[in-house]
């Protein structure tokens, strides 16, 4: 099964069972991939987590039903997976900006997320520079925060965290601790559902762990390492998008379960020739 057909099957499966409890493992099987790979691909390509997409589709349909029928709010809540009036009202307000009762009014403003579709887009060929690296297990040490990927919160929180690390001396301390060519890394780890941990870290060389920092074990993995050339953050964000939209679908590899790394060279990050790298753990399909 090719990637496009697999993704289309998964979307159709979610839509068919939208009113029932849906197991992510079952969705991934429709796509012909591992659960971890499917969840990362889906999030990177759509901007939604799997759970967020399903939730938004349900709330879209619930809004239409309330506006066009006389069904009781609690009946609609139960139909779309909410056990109480209160939990449904909270989710409904967060999505639509109004209460379920207000949705019944004429000309009430509602929001809609349509069913996803898979389309082919032809673009001019652009070279991606990458290599495979076999790396033994190693340990990193650094400062950590836990973030959510719902509504793109991570894209706001992580830059703020990095700015804070620059202001409070964390990056200066990590720079002094750095003793290998991995440099200071940005690490996404412990990915589960809609949350993950983000570390600003360096390879741990032993000794006392500074206050406010902790260690993370990185297992032995095969990594696909992609080069990004240009100012941060635009250059590395563009490479992230292309890895999931261009490289993975045609590579014969999928995302192995493990952390993702961003590795930064020393130098001026605003220069057009500045180099950074994305490390993705991979395995053969």
C-alpha cells in the first residue's frame, strides 16, 4: 500500500467511526504504518494531533445538529462522546466560541473543520541533503519543559522557553558543559498523545548535574540527519515540513519510536549560510 492510499484509508476510517470510541492503533493499521509514525506524520502534515482532529470533527457535527434540530443538548453531548453537559459545554465553547444553547439561535456563528482529503501537489524539485548515522546510546543533560501540541501551543511555548534560556544563563552554562560535536541540542522526547517534553541540552560527560537540570537517556538508534541552511528558525522549520511531506512518503523508511533532535552549529544564526541539523530516528518499513 502506498503512503497516499494509506493516509486516505485512515481518514475514511476515522470518519466512519466518528461517533464511536476510536483506537489510534486501529487507525494506524488502516494507514499501514506503526502507531508512532502515523501520529507524527499526521500531526506534521495537518497541524492537528489525531485526537484534536477527531474532537474538532465531532464538535463541527454537534454544532450543525444543534443549529438544525430540536435535539436536547445532553443527547447531542452523549452522541458525540461527552459524558456530561458541563464537559460538552466547555469543549463546545472552546471550539465554537459560544455555548451549545446559543448555537440554536438564528445566525449563530459556528466553526467547521471539514473532512481531510489527500491531494497531490506538484512542485519544483528541491534537493534535500541528508545522511544516515548509526549512533550508540548516549545521555544528555539540560533544562526541560513539558508542552502540548494542541492548537500549535508548542510553536509558541518553545521559542519563549529558548528565549528564557538565553536570558537566565542556561545557554551559557550548557556551552561551557559542551564537549563534543553535537553542541547544544533542542530535543523533543517522551511523545505521548498530545504532550511531549522539550529539552535544551548537551551530551552529559559525567559529574554534578546543575540545579534545575536533569538527564535524558537517548537509546542506540539509526538516524536520518537532514541539513538546514539559512537563518533560524525559518530554515530549520522548512526542513521539518519537507521531511514529513516529501522525504518520508517516498523514502521506504518510517519514524522509529524515539526522540527528535535539532543540532546547532556555533555561529551567527541569522546568516544566510548558517547550518543546523534535524536528527530523526528511522527504521525500514
